[in-house]
């Protein structure tokens, strides 16, 4: 079974703090993703990575950065947390499909971050 | 990336068949149509994927017409546990920058 784990289920941070959200997958997947989910806005892609040290911006990268030093680990960093970054953060991973076809994404349980 | 349009919400009674239609007018030749299901407080999970015609698995069926500009997810005889948000995605391989959007919130009524 593919397993994607996230470091915390719930996190409370203060405005201005630097926040690290960690994601680890155990299936040797090339692709990893960070999303945030907000009521009425659905699931939005922040960043994704298709290889170690490689990253691509998603639809809403502002205020975030990422790090992928090892294949199994993908970190989301909030350099200076703000209240509008209060959200559910979801990590996912998938194989890299080099031809046609698309591999499914496997999601972690999510981290509910509150910034006060 | 192909944009998808699906209803924001649907209600259904238990035991009925539910069909959720998604339109994707600018689908590319290499794109696959993929549906995910999300329960409250959980991440989405893959339920079905297809390229053309019909695909069926133990959870759902996916109907895709010849022009591939739309697709229909069919859930047979829904139960209360099928209450969830269903996302229609269209994407191909490679870098897989995908868009989930808002999805369709299905409420199954006793």
C-alpha cells in the first residue's frame, strides 16, 4: 500500500513565524505535490516536484517555498506565516508518466494549519 | 491544460443511480479523464480513469463519448457512505500539473 504521511494533523502558529510542513512517501514516486484546500475554493496546487531538487510553481505559489532534498520527502515552507494562510494543506505523490496516460495521485491525511 | 466544468452540488436518495457529468471541451489527444472522491477530513482518492468509451470497476463506471468533450461518472445504487465531493480531472503524463477545482458535492439522502 502506498503511504503518504504528513508531519502533523493540526498545527497552530503565530503570524510571522516560519512554518515547515513535511511530507514523506514510501513508494519511490517521482512526483510530489502540495495543495491547499479552502471552503468554496476547492483544492489548489501550490507547488509540485518531479525529481529531487526540482520544483515547479503551481497556481498559488506566493508566500510559499518548497524543498526536495531526498526523493521521498517534500517540504512546504511558509517563510512568514500570515492569517490568510490558515488552511488545510494536503500533500500527494505519484509516479512520473513519461508517455501518454496519467498515474493517480496518492494523498496524505492533511495538515490543518491555523495562523493566529 | 483542459478546463473542466461540473455541477457544484447534487442530491440523491439512497439506492438510486447517480450520474455526474463533466465537460472538458478543450481536451487534448493525450489527456486522460480521471475522477477522484474526497470524504470530509480526508485527502482525495482515485476512483476511476478512462480515455474513451466505457470503463467500469468495483466502485463506478465512466462513460466517455466519441468526441471526448464530456464524461459521466456513474455511481450505482448509492448509499449514505457515498456522500462526498467528486472531482473530474483531465490531464496527461509528464509533469502532471493538474487542477482539481471545486468538484461536485454529492449528498445522499436516506
